[in-house]
């Protein structure tokens, strides 16, 4: 799939119709079905993609199975796989403009962020996992027996990577890169709303030298082909990112066949702002934590907990500052907040704000749609005065909405922070280093940022607790989840 450069006028872009990538070849769906890809900035149809059926999934899994069993990838040394993955990371950088435009047009994310963050992060992930591919090793284990015992770390087999709409390129790379580094083969099912970068990556990985059948892409309905992948007898592991609701069902389906799974699910991150924090820095962090990617970020910070002595001051600053964050056309380099990914997501966010008003919340900023070019825009919104059991506080809104609550003591702040079903990310804004360590240790979250937010690197793992899932992505911890340990014991007598 390539971009037709001639149509790139006034921020527009046309993409060739997408097909399935199976066994190293591009092909239409078995039944010829296709699906529109819509630009959320204006509601226009960008292109169409093939809409796979169970038969197509079976073909993709068969291709991945044959490639794995035949050793086309798993039989290579870690160093050989590493070289190919390094080439892939460089090709991602070489095709940065195409990939960034695909993410912007597909998701509605600002083009500057897509370029600086999404594309760069994906390239870094392949580069980092390429380095680890060379160091997959076991260990000898001394025993009192007359034996030589050692362990081997081996690839699991065929991996189904099922990814969401909000960070298509990054969240596919967090799964595909470690899976490939460990020697597995992959069938990737991207979100039906945002499939474009997955198709571009198929070309990039093939150009890098990944053999046919090792990486396959099937685009289509999660309810159809997602379920087929979860239950397929030749899929050996499932790596899933999505909502908690769908994640529960996905884990249940995979569990029926005892497949190992990693689940990175919903979040509702608390951001604790103490009175001793550098307020100028903290306010910038607070705003970026809830508007980044238009709030469509499982590790967003949509719950702000403020120490009472500065509560009114913080609300006053937010009421003035939030409206000044540039909102609009995502292809404009100055845009910070783009549209929601779909009308459905826009309506969901709107319903949460309306329920917050009905529950007694006060809208300090925003609280309404922005009518612009027929796109799915919602203004950055700040809501105060809600009780802790309000839906907008307890549930994942997944939009540019911030709730603000006061606290009086450190203990109360921790209790409020841990009071939702989620445990993915959290933040602590303070100048007291002892408090930073103390509070971070007590927050029920897989990752905690101090005096910042969304500071992520491929070397640092992330993942959830409670309803935010289990397993870790990034870091050596991620690579471990794509291997299994075999023990070999050799009798010496």
C-alpha cells in the first residue's frame, strides 16, 4: 500500500485500496468484501480495505504455521533476526512521512505528534528488540544429581497480535517486534477503524527481509476474525490491547484453548498534584496528560487529585489555559488536539460529560462539540465538583475530559487514586523526593510517572493491574512473554 502523492493537496491524502497480506502476497478477501476507511477530521472516505472472513484467517494462520514449522524465521540465529529487524527500524524512519500521514488521516491524531512520537517510537521499538534478539539465552543449573542441566528459551510459535484504534503503529510494534525478535511468526489483526499503518508495515517488513509467511495482516471485524484468531487451534499465543470489556471476552475465548495471553486493557490514570509541586511545570503536565491523542490513550491522566490549599488556584489556571490548547485539523503542524476517531467515540464522550453535569459536576472549561469541517471534534473539558462514585470519575471516558477532586492528606490522595477498578498508569507531581518514592510505592498501577507524564521508552516495561490487564510490554519483560522455557537434563553416568 502506498500513498498517491499527487492528491496530497491542502492536507488531503489518498491511499490505494488495501488488501490482505498473507504468505508474503497481497490478495483480496475470499468473498471479495471491502470496508470504508473514514477520515475522522471530515468524515470523508479515505480508501477501502479488504474485509476478511474466517477463511482468510485460516489461510493467514496456515501461512504463519508453515513458516514457523519450516524454520524460515525461528531457524535463524538471533543475530540474523537482529540484522533484519535493524533494517526494519531504519525503513520505518525512511518512510516516516507516509506512516505519520497514515496515522493522522486514519486516527485523527495531529501530524506533528504522529511524526515525532508514533513513528519514532515504532522505529525505536524494532531497534531495541533487535538488540535483545541477539541475547536470548538459557542458563546451566547445578543440581546434586549426576547430571548436566540447562534451560533453553524457545519461541512460542504463531502469535495473534490484536490491536486497537488509538495508537495503531506503536501498539502493533510493542507486540510484533518482540514476537519477531524471539523467533515467532505473527498474524496481525489491526482495528477495523485504523488499518492503514498495519498494511504499510507489511511492505516495510517484507522489504527488510522478513520471509514470506512470517508476518501476515488480516483486516476486518473484531467480532468475526478476532474471535477466530482467539479460538484458532494453530495460534499459540495472543497479544491483545483494547478495552477491558472486550479484553475479558478475549481472555475467556483464548482460555478455552489454554493459550497464553497478554492483556493491556483500559485505564483511568490518577494524577496527584501536591501543593509543593512546581505549579507551572505541573499544570503543563496535567494538560498534556489528558489531551494527548485527544484523550484516546489508555495511559492518559483524566483524574486530577489536587491538594486542597492549591485546589482553587489550579481550577482557575485550568479554566483559562485549557481553551488555548490548539484544537483542529490534525494535518496542521500546530494542532495539539485533533478529532475523536469516530462519531461513536464522540457520542460516548459527550454522554459522559452530560451524565457528569446531571450528577452535579461543574464544567470549568469546554463541555461541548466543536463544529469543524464535519469532523468528530470535542473541546478539551474540565469538570469539578463530582463525587468519587460518579461515572466520569470511575469509568474510562477515553476522550479529552479531566475531572478534578481535592484531597487533604497524602493518605486520602492514595485512597482516591486507588479507588477505581483500573491500575495502568498514575502520576505524582511533587518537589519532595521522599514523598515521590513513598507515594509511588503505594499506587496500584503498572507505571508511575513523577513530575511528568507518558515518559515511555522501549527499554521500560508497562502494563496493568486489576481491570487494566496483565503481562508487560516493552523491555526484556516483553520479550520473555514471547518465549517458553525448556529444561534439558543430561545424565552423566
